[in-house]
């Protein structure tokens, strides 16, 4: 990961240095709202897991799946950028953070079918029924998914009649560290993190307040490769869990050139 970050940083600095010395650098800060797409989670059991209520065993070659829905979350970023010698193109290095709480989990499936209506005693090794089904247990989702992203971004600024208004589009690539905390009904299913490739696409508009300051408004879609984390917790279910990371972000910000 360190080597990858160094290569990306060097590439970003090379892009930023493409312009003449007289062209402006800038720093930008942004805040926004995050909508995370539902995640289809897929787990591969790593060790035999004995089910309660004499329901059998999830063997080490078994798998299970369930879906997760998220509440509206938050986004924050800081960036260092520079205009280039390529006219309307500019580049930047960006560090960002997102967090969204889990709203609920649903549609838990294993052993070839849905376990939503099955007594939760199956999951906790109970010898007698608990009187509550698995669907109700995982519905009390608790937990969150947060990310830290490092991106190299490139932008194209469009020319319009108003000299103070600058519509833009942009693309970015980088690495995203995703921390997954799934804690349904306090059972602590997973609290782990993983780092992988990420990318984003941006669109929006900047409005000049002065020769050196501007307001920003925009939207972005950001995705990371599927995250693989390890489960454990009170359930004792040892498995590798794969989670989707797809984000839609609405943001505002402020930019200062120097």
C-alpha cells in the first residue's frame, strides 16, 4: 500500500507541475451528504460453525449472504491542486472521509434458502427457541461503514459567458480504506478494515468570489473494489465477508488560490 501511495503521489505532483510557475496553486475544503448504495454481502465460512437448536453445522466450505441498507451519511475532504499548462485542465491530490450508519440488514440466506423466519437460537447456539427470528435480530442493525480515501483527481473547466462561473467535470483514481462495523443486536459480527483501489467521477460548478477565492457545489459518484473483511464477535462465526462500496455524494466547498 505504501508503494502504491508513493507512486500515486508522484503522479499527482507530476501532473500539478505541468503548468508554468506563475499559475496558481489552491487548497479546497468540502463538506457534503452521503448516500450509500445497498450492499449485497457475501460470506465464506472459514471454520465449522455449529448451529443451535440441533439445526446442523455450517461447514468451512459453506457460504451465506445478506443485504445491508444505510442511513444518510457525511462526507468531508481537503485537497491541494494546481492549474496546468493544458488550458482548462487542472489536477489535485485529495484526502477524504465518509461515514454512514447502518439502517438495517435483511434477507439472510444460507443452507440453500432464506433464514429470515428461523428462530435466532440457531445463530447463538441455543438449545431452546428464543422466540425471535433471525430477521428481527439482524434488523436491529447498529454499526457503520466509514472510509478514508486518497485520490489523484483531474478536472476540466468549461468556458461560459460569465467569467465568474466555472462548470466542471472530473475523474479521480486512488486508494480507499474501508472500515466495516456490523453489530446487529450487539452481536458484533464484524469490526475490520481493508484497503483497495477506488475511483470517482465529479460534476459541478465553481463561483469566483474574488481573484483568489471561490465557492464550490457539486456531485460525485465514488466506488471502491469490494471489501473483504473478517467476521467474529459474540457469534463466533469465523468467515471472510465481502461488502460492496458505492457512494453518491452532494457537496459544497470553498477554494483559496495562492
